[in-house]
């Protein structure tokens, strides 16, 4: 397995992370897929309090040392005391003493970011978490969160990034590169949508480009992300066959010409994903927070 350094730290993360959103009911199959990834030296697993999969992850990682566990606090829990309590709950669910990466799941304009970040700093200071990350933050939100901290740095921002959702390329990636913040690219397959009929042509082109590397369209897609230096894709696969296929994207190289060819398969401002609803989610969160629902 090849590794990448997380943000401005010395932490080595496998070039692919395992996501655990919507794992479905077949826990045996999910467990098998994740254990398989761990046996292939994938060390990075991502969950969130809102996914309801922290206990499952806790079970799977028991007795497996050397893993890097990331989870997230949901946006309605961003008040100082709520962050601290949410972290305690996540530690209990996961059955661990320290969370490696604790992330703010979604920006919440209804809660003062200064107070939220103070709570995050306190959690590092108290040894409950090791690193602070954010998720779905734009450049301005990221800057504000950074400026709200006095002792520690933000090491990662988890955003949707794939061939049909390329908005991070507009400004965010350049800023993150300068700041040495890792981009954790969630939904590299657009939540599986990329394999649907609508994108047949795209998949066909990726398969053609993959022929000389003996790799599939999915592997080309993941590798295209991996070769962008600050990016680590976070994929979810409950099917062990998919998991193995995805892990094999960590051990080959796409040449520069083919990287450009893939770059040119979709427009740089493609925006088909979850982020389209980002503003709606923000207003929903603001509304809920103000009414304290
Ligand atoms: N921070 C956030 O707000 C946020 C939002 C969304 C997601 N995430 C994180 O990112 C992770 C990944 O994103 P995601 O779950 O949306 O989806 P994804 O990885 O883009 O796609 C998962 C889907 O693709 C299928 N798949 C996986 N590998 C495949 C392959 N090699 N060939 C064909 N199909 C394949 C999976 O099927 P099977 O399951 O049948 O294998 C599943 O249906 C999440 O689990 C979560 O941890 C974070």
C-alpha cells in the first residue's frame, strides 16, 4: 500500500479511505469488505455520528491496531457543550479512547464558528481527538474556521469531488494546496451514479483509457483523484469484489497525457452532486438551529 501525508502532519494515510455512509443491512458483507481492506493495509476509515455506523465501525476495528479513525460531529451539535458531548458519544460508540480525525460535518451559519473551534481545540488539548478537520466547507468558511483557532491547524476538508462534480477545482483546491490541507474526496463514484446509464459514454471512455493499464473505469477514476497531490478519495463498497477493485487503484500510475485526457472528459465546472443542495442544507440548518429544534 502507498501512503499520503495528512495535511501539515507526519501522519501516513493509505491512498484510499473507506467510507461507511449507508452501508445497508447486510452487515456481514460490509464487515467482510472492510476487514478485507484492512488486511490489504488500508488504514483509514471514515464515519460520522449521523451515519449511525460508528458502533459497527467500532466492532470491525476491535483488535486491529494501527488504524486511523475519522468521524464527524453533526452541524446541529456545533455549540461548545454539544461538541464536547457529541465527541464523548462517538468515542463510546467507536469503543476507542481517542479519535484520530474529528470533523465538523457541514457548515452551520446559525452557530458562532469561534465557539465551535474552541471546543475542537479543547478536545485536542484533552487528548480526546488528535486532529481537527472540516467537511463541506468552502474557501471562506475554511478560512474563518482556521482563524478561529489559536493552537492547532485544520488538517483536512472533506468535500464531494469526482469527474462529474468538479467544483472544488474552481478555487478551493488551490487554497487548500497552499495551506497544506488534505482534500478528502467523498463520493468518488458520485454515490454510484457514475455507473448508471446516463454516464455510459464517460465510463466507456474511461474503460478505453484503462485498457493499456489493464484497469477498469472505476480504477481509472480513483487513480485520477489519487494522483492529484492533496487528494485522498473516500469510497464506499459493501461488495468485497468492488473493495478489492478499488484498492488496486492505489498501485499503478496514469501517465501525464492520460491524466489530461481524463481531465478533458468533463467540464471543469461540472456540478451534478450533493453540493448542488449545499445552500439548501445550510438554510435548513440555520432554521433548525435558530428554532433550537
Ligand atoms: N462528508 C460528507 O458530507 C459526505 C457525504 C457523502 C459521503 N461521504 C463519505 O464518502 C464515502 C463514499 O461516498 P459514497 O458512499 O457516496 O459513494 P461512492 O464511493 O461514490 O459510491 C458508492 C457506490 O458505488 C458502488 N461501487 C463502489 N466501488 C465500485 C466499483 N469498483 N465498481 C462499481 N461500483 C462500485 C458501491 O456499491 P457496493 O456498496 O454494492 O459495493 C456503492 O453503490 C461515504 O461512505 C462517506 O464516508 C461524506
